[in-house]
C-alpha cells in the first residue's frame, strides 16, 4: 500500500471529513491513476484511505476515514447499497431517480441515474474509473436491472487525465426512453441528451411551478433555457394558456414540442423559440411583451468560485431582463446551478438585478435540488442548485 504524506496543517479538512485533498497539500508520495493510497498527516497519523488522481488538482478523494475498512469490491457494494436505500426512503414521484450523487454518497466522482429500466453512469474521477467493474456489478445486482449505459463524457474527465468513454456497459438496445415524472411523461435519449440525458435535480421545482402557476392563475408563461421543456409541461399542467420556451439547442426544443403533445396539451398553446435567451429577452422588451410567470434556469456560468465575478454579471443581466418582462404580480422562478455561486451571493445578484430593473417584490420561496441529490454536512460544494421564487410587486 502506497502512503501519501500531507504538509503540516493540511490535514484539517480531512479531519472535518471533507473528502478532497488538493495537489498543494501533498508533501510526498504518489500512486497510479485511481490507486487506493493511505493518507497520513505530516506527523504520520492515519487520516483516510483515498483514490489517487495524478493528473488532477484534486489529488486525493477520500474513500473512508476508518483505518480498519478495506477498499475492495465489497466496500463499493456497501456504499451503493446505502445510496439506493436512501432513495427508497425518499418520496420520489417519478421512475427516474438519481441513485448515486458522488461525494454526498461517499463515492466521489460517481453519478448514477436510473431512468425506468435503464441505469446511466458517469465516472468522473480516477478512483471510480479504476473500480468501474465492481461498481457496475453492484449496481446491476442491487437494482435487478440489466441495462447500464456509460456517459463518461463530462469535461471533468479531462482534468483527471481520462479519455471520454460512452456506450453500453451492460445490456443493449434503444437509448431513447420514456420516463414518468409526477403525472407527466417525458422522453430522453441517454446517448445524446445533456449530462445523463435529463435534469433530475429540478424535479420538485417543476412540480412546484405547476402548483404556483395554478395558484396565482398565471396565463402567459416564459420558460428560458427550457432544455426539453420540463417546466413548460409543468406550466401547461398548471393551467397556463400560452407558454413560450427558449433554448439554443434545436434537438432539445423538438423534444419540448413533442412533450406538449405527449402530455395531451394543445400544441397551439406552446411556442418553441431557438434563440439566445439574452437576445430574445431584449427583443421581447422592445416589443413590449409581458408575462405572468418566467423561469430562468441557465447553464452553469461559474463551475468554481474563480469564475464567480463574470458569472455574477451574466446572472444579473438575465434576471434584470426577466424582472422587466414581468407583469405586476407576476412570478420569477430563477435558478443558479453554479457551485461557485453561494445561495447568499445569488440572492445579492438577484437583488442587484431588481434594483437595476427598478422592481421590488417579495421572495416567496427559496428552493434547492431534489433530495435524491443530497447535500451533506461535510461537503458544502454539494449545494450547487439554488432557486428563488419572486413576485413582482
Ligand atoms: N430547465 C431545464 C434544464 C436547463 S439546462 C429542465 O428543467 O430540464 C440549461 C439549458 O440552457 C440547456 O438546454 C442549454 O441548451 C441552454 N442554453 C445554454 N446557453 C443558452 C443561451 N445562451 N440561450 C439559450 N439557451 C441556452
């Protein structure tokens, strides 16, 4: 077993059970890509068992803080069992669920989503890459499923020095699937869609949006960064009369249109617009259009806090435009999925947008990711998705 010795004082975050050690904290020692190493303080005390990532700034990811625990196939089976058991206890109104959410489930770098009878896995770090076979075996055995598709094509793979890898790891057949979310049916393609195919983290917020649209009687709804139109279907289900969905991805918009019909709504109530949101919102303001409810769910502008300043400007811009387009009494459901933007900072950015737009109003709700994307006490980075529901006064 190889040993890694940390620099003096650099054991602090591991002692708080945070699972990452950065390159600059390592005093000496090394290993192969994904190899399990013993991590010690500068004094030689055991800190954790970890996976070594020779290419990444995040040089070590802790597997276990228990010296007596062995990191073997049974370890991965136990962690996966625990993750699946948690989901079984959560009230998830869908057959599409995130079964494993990386660090929050004690499996740094691993994401596993279940879409009906199909599992989709993303191996985003050298450690889980090295243990791919036993991880897949445990996933298949414990879910009783036979289809497992790999979507290891996220950019984090490059940081880990790992090549892209996609395709069936078990089973075969169509990558086009239909899932049920709440009372709705939605389709996705696990080979072609964003991430693993769909944004499961917004599940509860889509349901909430349907309720809010109904409660406040919002008739004209604008869904910005709509992807495949989940919030648009929610708006129609909530009784909206006219829904406009904007995205810059033509395949996503085609699917949004298809979802309107698949769920039995009149296609004439939905308009899909292939455009840049920022430009489209400015155009709408020039045209004097107004909406009763607007969703803003942009992509990750700030992956880390290093990008926070530029991202803050981008968030402020779209929120200012969104607020300007709201009818008095209208609702803005605005999100940031940037790990580098804290809930506090996001609140400040939106407040700044309100000032610039000359608009005030109550914050009705603060929301986060669905509970199958858990946040844990030891891993604050897990709190990436935050949203505010505002009403224009
Ligand atoms: N709300 C969606 C998820 C949104 S993901 C859901 O509930 O499923 C972010 C989306 O923004 C992606 O579909 C991406 O294609 C789109 N996008 C990114 N930049 C854009 C831009 N400048 N203008 C319009 N759409 C954009």
